[in-house]
C-alpha cells in the first residue's frame, strides 16, 4: 500500500492552485481530504504525477451566511460542519448527514468539497446538495462559473467539473424556519456507504405538505433528485398511502448495482423504505417545529 | 492466597506497555543494514507461468535482489508441508500437491507469491515490483467445492484427482444407516459454514538476519509457536539446522490461528537474508493479509438427525465438503476431520454417528484453523439440527435438548471422544434464568406492537481443548506431540522467572502464569517474569492454540514449581533443622508447621545459590524444568442464548440480549476469562451477521478490504451477560478446561436459531445480512 512517486504542490491561493493545475493538465489532481484519492494512489489505481494539496488555501474554508444563503468553503471538513452552530440552527440536516458519514477520524479530514466533487455515487453530500438546491462555485483557468448540484452529476466519477477546475464553495438557500428535515441512511456497518439513503426537506401548512424536496443516495450511478416522489407529497398529510406512493416513486427511478450491501432488488426496495421513513421523520419534525 | 493468586481478577500486567504504545512487535525491529522485501503476487486464480523477467526490476534504483521460485528450487528450499497425515476411508494417504514458497510453474490462487523484490526501502521495493514482468497463461479456475468435485472441473494438482485430497470417514456407517432407516422422525438439513478471514489486529511480519561469521540465522516473526516454526524451517525447509537458527516471536497482536503456520514469506526472508548477507524485513499490508493469511471454515454439509417416537436421538449422519483452498496449509487436514467430526455428538447421547468428509482443493486462499477450528462447524451443525427438530416436533427447544443431554460421565461418544465431566443442565438453567427465558413471549409481543419481529435461540455447545495426549494424536496422524514444557528459575534474591513453551498473543499469560507462581510461592506477581516466544531462551514448546495454554501450559509450570518447592523444602528443613515434611511455603515465607520457626523465601533462595550450607550431596541452585503431557482433551461446554429483533422492512437484525453460561472448570483469572468470552462472541456474531468472504467465479476475492468485508463493530453488539458454572476438569491438576474459543463456537448457532425463530422460516445462511433476512421474510410472505 505504497503510492508511486509524484510531485507535491501546496498552493496558498485559489489562483495559484488553478495555475498549477492548468500547467499540468491531466497529470495533476487536486487533493482535499484525500479519503478517496489517497487509497486509490496506494493501490496504484490512480497515479497522478502532480498532487495539488488545497489544504493551505484559507479562502477555501469556512461557513458563513449571506442573506438567505449559506456559503460553505470547499475545504470545510465534516467535523467543522458538525461543530457549526450556524448550520445546527439554519440547516440541521447537514449536521445529521455529516454524522452518518464514515467515522470520527475520517470526518476530521474529509471535506464537503471533496465529497461533492469526486462524483462517487456512494458519497452522502451530493444527494443532500440536490435536495437542498445547492449551487457549486467552480474556478478554472478560463474563469469562474456556477453549476447547480442537480445538474452537476453525469455518471459515476463523471461530473461537470472540467480538467483543471476546482470546486471552491457551495451556496445553499436557507430553508424556512420550522422546516422538517431528515437524512435516513441504511448501512451495513459504521463507516460504510449507504445501502440506500434519502434526504428530505419539507414544510407543512395546516397539517399538509406545502413544499417538499427529496433526493436519493447510492441507488444509481449518480445521486437522484426525486421530483415525482416530492410532487406526490404536496397537499397531503403524508398518510400511509402517500408514503407508500412516494416510496414507490423513489424506487421507480432507482437503479442500484448488486454489491456487498445487497442484491439490486433489495437495494431498490430499500430506496423506497428509507424515502418513506425520511418523509415521516421530516413531517414529524415540521409539526413539532410549527 | 491473597489478591494476586489464581482465581482473582488481577489486572493484566502486560497492558501497561500495550496501551501506552510500548509493545515491541516484529515490525518494530530495526537492524543495521536492514532491507525491505516486497512480494510480487499472482493476479490470477489459476495460471501457468510462462516466464518471469526480472531484468528491468533489478536495474531499478535501490534494488538489492529480485528472486524467484526457480532459485528456491536451485537452493533446495523445501516445499511447505502439511503436518497431520489423514487417510481416506479406503486407507490411502491424503493427496497433497506441492506447495512451493514462491510459485515456479503454476499459480493457484490470487495472491500467491511468484517473486520477491528486496530493496533499500519499502517504497523502492514496491516501485521495482511494478517492473517485474510475469507472463501468465490463464487457466480455468474453480472456487466452490461443489463445482470442484464435478467431472470436467478445472484440476489444481496432478496428485489429487477430482481435486479431492481425501474422502475420510468416522463412525459406524451401517449401524447409523440402520438407525436412520428405522427412525420415527428424521430432520434433514443442508448447512453451510461461511468462509472467514481471520484479521488479527497486527498483520504478519518477518525479519530475518544472517550472521555470516557464525553462519547463524535469526528470525523475528509473528508466530503463535516459534519452536514449531524453527523445527519446520530446519527439518523440512532446509533453512538451517536448529542450532544455527533462532526464532523469536516478540509481542504478537492477535493470531486466532492464522499465526500458527510457517508461511512462504518467512521462508523467503530467511533464505534471502543468507543469500544477500543483509537483514530482510517483510510486513504484510492489510490487502496482503486478506489474500495470504490462512482463511477459516468454508464447509458445505448435508446432515440427518434421527429420533425415536419418544424424541430420543438414535442417529446422526453427515456428509461435509471442506474447502482447503489452493494448497494444504500446515494443519489443514486435521481441522475438518479430527477437530470437527469428533465433536458431532455435541452435548447429546447419540448412539450412532457416521460422518464423511471430502477435502477439496479450490483456487482460493488456503484454509486452516481459525478460532475454534472444526468445533464451531460441529456446534453449528448439531445445534441447528436440534433447534429445527424441536420446531418440527412442536417442542420447546430447551426440553428437546434436556431429553437428550448426556448426564453420566465419563461418556464415550461413538466418535473417539471421552467426555470427562460436565453438567449441561446446570449451564442451560443458568442461561435461561439469566435471560429471563420465561419472559420472552411478553418481550416478543412488545416488539410486535412496534412492528418488529423478535426471536430467541439456544445453543448448547461442547468443544475440545488442550489437544492431547501426544500418543493419541500421534496415532491419528499428527506430526508433533502436544505436550508443553516449563522451567521455573528462582533467582538468588527470590524473584522468579518462568520460561514457558506457550505463547501469549493477547491471552494475558504474563498475568495468569504469574498468578500461579504467586499462589504457590507466596510472592507478588511483580516479582515474577514470564518469558516466552524465544527459542534461545525456552528449550522447546508447542505454542498457543486450541485453548491449550491454561490446561497444558500451566500444568507444566505447576509441575516445575512443585519440583522447586520440593528442593526449597529440603533446603529449609536443613537450615532450620526440621523435618522436610513439616515445611510449609506460604505468604512469602518458609515455615516449620506447628512452631514459630520460619525464614523468608528470599533467604532460602539465597542459600540455594551460595551453596554454603546445603544438605550433603545437593546441587546448588533453584531451577527446575518439567514437561507435561495431558491424559485427555478438556471439554469446555456451555449454553448461549441470543435474543434478536428484526426490522421486517429492512431485514436488519439487532442482537438485543446475549447470555453465555460457560463451564470452563476452574477459572484462573475471571476478568481475563470474561474478556476471552467477549472477544469470542464478537467474532461469532461477526460470522453470523456480517462476515462473508466472496469470490467471483474466476477466483477474484471481492471482499479483500475493510470496505467490503464487514467486521463487527461495537454498535453491532449488545452488552454481553456472562455467567459461569463449574465442573472442574479431572484431567489436569488445576481443573482448567480452557476458554479462548468457546465464544466463537457457541454464538453463531444461537444467533441463527434466534433469527429463524423470529422469521418462522427455518433456513438462512450465514452471514445473515439484511438482504438475506429481507428475502427470507418476503419469500415467506409470497408463499403465504
């Protein structure tokens, strides 16, 4: 488990990082928390000649509120997300999700930027960002641009990120106070990727669902924004029949692979189960909050 | 004896260095001029090696040598052996294919070593290994025993037709057939025992040093039995004669059986160290551990248990395919035969047993002993049958067991074993009381009200520890004796060194063995040093496995300390002018009974070494050795009860309660015993719920990392409720039975019996993953 040789770069600014990446093209890889890239390098399945460590760039770190938007720097670790009072009050689903990622050691190093930008279908943050309607800010040699999380993922490890581009921050619209939320993750063991997981944000008015957003993790080659399932919930009290219908809608867009977590049939079924459970939990929280 | 004697929960002496990071493991050994080895391993499960080109690798920076299997052959390094001869039922010896330390012509599993690169650093060795070009001609592979024995299956070794190593049998076939034919009820089951990867915390490691001036080799290695390693390296692998080879097993971070064997890597490091005249180190990374540590279990069985009209067992017939992997590992032949089928009688009076075992080669990692070694397979089989029979009869599983328990001892089973003692009703009573068995229906109803399925499962296991006596195992084919040695050295100041042939790799010997000395000589455990794991210090020993170190290793120490006491009494009697028979050793003093005459223990020791005033003709010194060969196995037994709750929507099983009531005979240190039971149960629950070793059809190990192979974690386990009953073992002077493996033996059937109880669906394979449980629930719903 020893990686091959590479040149290590530690830029101090986004501009410097972009310049180094541009200079080396395909032969360079940005490094954030390293929990995906380093194991692949140790197995020699990834062999970058230049490793551009983003850890020294202070402008990539931190959590702030700008009006009705929360902005999270790409190099903010999951441990930072869990500790943030701002997120705990404005976006508690981020804390709930972060606590279900891997284990405390990994959360100390793992970053939100790496988690969303790597395009690993097993990662938890991409689905959550789709649920929240987040926007990714990208920087590259040709300048800056933004891409919606819901448009970012094209296939397993295949995203809208161009060669030489880095994801610098994520902006998330703050959901209304009193919203209901839940991240329901079914997994074999602590530290594992989801067998299936669902993120839900909703609001209730007069006991009925007023707004609803649902996204699914690890039941396809990309995260899935479950628009139809969410639509089915609007105007209902999330009765048993609605939960079942929403679960069925989530299942219908799922296309999981068979793996150590279960057969494809089972994992698709679980997408329905965790969706119904996430909706029920989010509704109960919204009712309590109201 | 006081707070440090046997029977007391003395805190482990060794833990200070382990928990402060001061343990000294093989990989911590640093030597002048040390080189690092990296093995080139086969990426194919079955292939012919057409050529190996090492020229580019040899030219890489820092490379000292690149060696291959053909050079091993040239230097007459021996192939790996299997140390237990097992014969087929037709009388023919087992069919063993050659197992070279590095493959020369054919590779037979993914991970088999084909070459070694030795370089100045680990990184340079790893880089150069990329440049070794091996040209393979791929062959068809087979991984499943049922496929491997079919006509037309890929053949692994020319010596073993149909990949079959042996077709062994035990018991009376015609009597068993007749009993089953005439039975009122027969319960028939197909039972799988899943393949497991051992995963000790410390990966295997070896450091070899050659002293050219003395033509002497030293090996530091992660071994459970360094003396046996030296014997094999000398007598069979042609590394060096025993007087020119020292083997040291320093601190070893867990073994579970996987560190009993001499592996190819140790042989190659020793051979290479002499060849390059520099020390060589190799340490496995975790991926290599998954691909090279001997795996455990992997049985496919068909079993029939026959009862009379009164539900008394009248016969058991079993056929088992045992997967050996690609080669026969050191003790592989004994595990699915003498360590398995001899325990099939369980805790029950079974008049007729017949078992056939087919040992089969496949293109997988070699399989050998893993915590329990054969006994977990036997316990799982008989305890699944008993639970299933009770359900078929509509009887309480406890009542059916009680009806068939052996209650008279000694008891001769039809499969070799003579159970010496036990009280199976007592342990079942204790477990049922502790878990509130009677209150289960109410707890089940409470779970049902939450939409959950609750189940309870019993397992009444028996196992055999302290494999012995040497004469008996020799007659069954073992290549070694299974006695143990000890030496007790009293220093002139009265402190004590105990040299033992046992080896501690987590068992706490430094504490329990010192407790024995403390009890006998009345000295504090801090004045006792336990020395083990070094062939230059300890004369000979058989190491630690099969829960033998208490029953056999401590008995040898007791024999030696009794000799020391006898001599000390003679000296004290002479010094105090008293009769030898009146001398008593207690509380750190040597006393004349019935008088106030006494002297400190240390002064007796000093007198032995000054030699100024000893009885006429007595040699100076106070040091005695002993060899102890037991008269029988020991038979730990107990009852485990598991209670589980299943989420029917997800199939996820939660173990809510787990109670163990074990009869280990006398306990030397109850705290350490409890720790051993905890670890064993955790491993057993891991096997039952999580640990599945998965191969693709072409022999790639899919579960070769912790990402894919699910080990149990703290949150997978309940707080265990541990109880003890006691029938002292009559076979050794301390009354010890052994406790190291019981947890892993007794727990898998308890868990699966509980799950099948919850499901009302009698068949589920281990590991009972959420996916399998969910399918079991939904296939039953579909059937209804």
